[in-house]
């Protein structure tokens, strides 16, 4: 930074249109805030792109956008969420994440201290995941044209040799494993949005899952058919998506699905079903029955999977229904398109 440039006023300052205009103010924002938060050898070069060595094997790439409201919530903020979500999209292929890009669309008047909190959370999440944010972009729009800040990301990773996870590999009899309790993230967001408080604070489960995935792959290898993170639409939407892609049905045991008491109570208060609520630090795996025990044990041994459970199985079903069975002999079909739960005897 040039000696004659003033430092950003992190305590009282705000983003204005000049910070997106490509001049000195924009360079000051990038170097004085984003580079400090993300600092690494690629960003230090100041190029519009970053070159990196490509490991041998198949690469994985993903892209995503983050528009969460509120921007700050118990357990994280939009910055950490952007890193975790992108890392997890890569990890669901069984891949090791390597590098991320980040693009910011910032509303004029957004406070520097809030932007710094978001950038610092992104940098910390990336370092904890062992990855680097190596390139990015910044745009500033007029007041009222964005909800504070939007973040778009892209990520790349590398697959272990011989691993190819895909829904079309699932077969009847495969087991469905869930890495932990449902609804934590979605309820944390909604309770903050509605200014609700509970006796027990509900904290987002947002986390990077690639370490858990690596342990699962080591235990189950090619016996793992596919993995998904149940984000928007929760478990219900994700399982219906898998059913459509695999041309199978799934029979799940509702009592086996872990939901924290505080989350269940909050969902009842809000008129929600935990099966439809978003998660950001959980995964679903469909695995061959002969490796299910080993994979589940590996999940339970990891800090992000200690609540893992075997919740059901894949079944032959031309209708591709996802059925929630109970130990009492009844059940329901979960219809993710309408959000309704249709009565059905299983």
C-alpha cells in the first residue's frame, strides 16, 4: 500500500461506490481487508487470476452463491458458510478440496467492520480446511440493490484414484447413513431472523466435511455409492433427488433419524418438519451393506460424525418413493416438491 493512502476506517467506515470503481479506493479495500484476511502467496502477486500445479488424477470443480439473511447467525456468518458450503460440494464427490475463488457483491453503505468480520471468518474457515482462497473479484452496487453482501464461490479438488461416486451406482439393499442431527443450521437461521430465543441456544452446524469424508472413504472405498449434503430442502429434498437419479425408492426409519430436542421443539413452534430444514454440516451416504458397519464406525469416530446413524435402505420401487416408516407399522411419504407429508401405510 502506498504511503499516501489512508488506512480503511474499520470501526466507523462504510463501503462506497468508489470501492468498486477499479481505482485507488478499490485497491485499498482489496489489499487492506481481503488480502489481510485471506493472505497467501497467490493473492500477494496481485494478478487477475492464479496459476497452480495440478495433481495427477481426476479434478472436481463446483460453484455456488450465498445470499443468506441474516448475515451473522449463531455458529457462523455468510463468510464461513461460503467456504464450508463450497468445500462440502467438492467433498461429496469423495475429493480433496484444494483452492477456492470468491466474488463479493457489496451494497453501498455496508460497514467495513462487518465486511472484515465476514472476510476474517472466510480466511479462518479456509485455513482450518487446509485450502487457500487464491483469486476473487469485488463489485459495489447502489443502496437497495443488494442485501448487504452476496458471495459467489468456485472450488476445485482432486479425486482419489478409482473413486467415482454417483447416484446411478446405488442398488436395492444399500444402506443410508446420516452423519448427525438434522435441522441445526436452518433453525439457527430462522430463530435469528424471527428474533426467537430458546432455553438452549441452537447453533448452526456449518462445517467443512472433507476430513470426515476422507475417513469414510478409507473405511468403505468403492463400497460407498454416493454422498450428498442435505442443504436446501433438507433430508427430504435430498433423498427425493437421490431417488429420482437412482431410479430407486428409499425406506427410512423415522425413529433412527437424530434430531436434537431443542431443534425439534423449535420446529414444532415454527410449524416446520426437521426433515425439510436446511443443514450445512451434515452428509448422507448410500453405501453397500457389506461396508456399512465399517463406514458408520469411521463416521462415529470423527468429531463431525459422532451422532451418525444408519437410517434406512434403498429398495426397488418404480415410483421412486421416499417412505418414512415407523416401528408401529405406519409411515408417510415425504413429498419434497410441495413440502407436504402425504399419509401412507408402509
